């Protein structure tokens, strides 16, 4: 009972601290490079975009996250962890003006996880030899929430924040690796070390998403068989390589149009489409509306107070 009360008190404390740091709609960076806070006071539609390596703790409100055909729901005290860059769709729910969605996001790298495993001499045993989807929901505990409190407190100490925040971050990674979901975080280390071909394939597509390619060409680039590449790629990202590329193209085209720098035809050409009609068909299939109507709808929703949620920042390097 004491732990339950302590846990709830820490969640409430984090909400107060987050609201003190920012009351701006959307995602707000902080002086700590890997830490950001998201605040959204309106429910949002299901918005296609992308996840990047991070874990994000919900303090208030709730969120639906669709990865491939799977829909994940998570609530206050739970976090979503994404181990790789991958397309996804998200929707914020259960919010009001007086009780907005609030979440804290921590960005991390595979190297940071591997470093903590090595230096702490952790033994994390995989529970399966099969690859799993590289995004999952976890439940925080008192220790993890306490570390979040310490991290937010450093925002008031800019001279100390950069150095000490890295120490707190490593402690948080240690807590995650030592907890019930450690095998899922550790899977990414194995993913990089033992199934490096998939990692190479994902990076290659991100760097060359505007260029046409075949599965055979991608398999040759990553020294994998066509069947092995397709099977493992889908196990990790829930979609095939060509669908992965298509979503990156369409998300970048949408970003270009929303920025006001180009129209639909030029956006299609910039991301690699040769046929405007094909672009329009695939765009509508993903976003639900033709390009011009979709952009107008997104802008209108933004003006009415909607905003895209925390992890859904399109990441195309």
C-alpha cells in the first residue's frame, strides 16, 4: 500500500514539475539534450509518422500507438520504448483542457545500452531466440519515477545539468535493463551484434529512400538471402522493406508540404516518385485524404489546438 501511495505521489509530482517547465502545446525541448516534454490538451486523430530510439513515459492522459497491424494502448505510469527508427501512427486520447496529455521523453542509443551492460557487468538473458518488434510498452516503478524527478530537478541547475543528467540517464538505463523489461531493451544490442544485416538494411533505406531498389538489390547490399531479409525485416518493423521505404517517402513529402516550401507535385518528385498519380493514390491510402485536402485539414486542426504527439516526429536522416 505504501508503494502504491508513493508511486502515485511521484506521478503527481512529475506532472507539477512538467507543467512548471512548460505549458506550451506540443513537444518542448529542454536544456538537457536528450530530454523533452510533450503537452497536448486536445484529443488527436490517428496520425502516421515515425518512432525513433527513445522511451517516453506518460504522466497524464493516454495514447494509442499503431505499429503495422498492431494497436498498442498505454496510460499514466506506462512508457513506450522504441529501439529503432520505424514508421508508426499515434493518437492522443482521454484529455481535456484542464487535464492535458503530459509525457516525458528520453532519447538513447544502442551504444549507451551496451555501455551500461558492459560496465555494470549485467547478465541479461534473452527469453527467445526469435526477433521481436522493436517497440513495446513497459510499466514504470518507484525507482524509475524517482530518477525522472531527479532529472527534471536538474533543469533548474543549468551549470550542473549537462554532466549530471548523463549520470542519471545511465542509472535509468541500468534500472530498465535490471527490471522486468530488461530482455527487451537488451534485444537491441543483440539485434545490432547478431542480426546486423537488418540494421544495415534499415539504415540503407533511410539514407536512400528517394531511390528505387529491389529486394534482391537490398539483400545483396546486406549480405542476406532475399527470404531471410524479408522475414527478419518484417519481424522487427512489422512491414516489408518496400513498405518501409514507401512510408518514409510519404511522411517526408507531407513534412515538405506542411512546411509550405513546395506543392504536392514537387514534393512527390523530391522524395522519389516519378508518377504524381501514384503518389496521390499511395498518399491517400496512408493518410486518408488526397495531399491538398490532408494538408489543409492538418493545418486547420493545428489552428484549433491539435498537435502531433511526442514520438511522432518524422525522422529521416
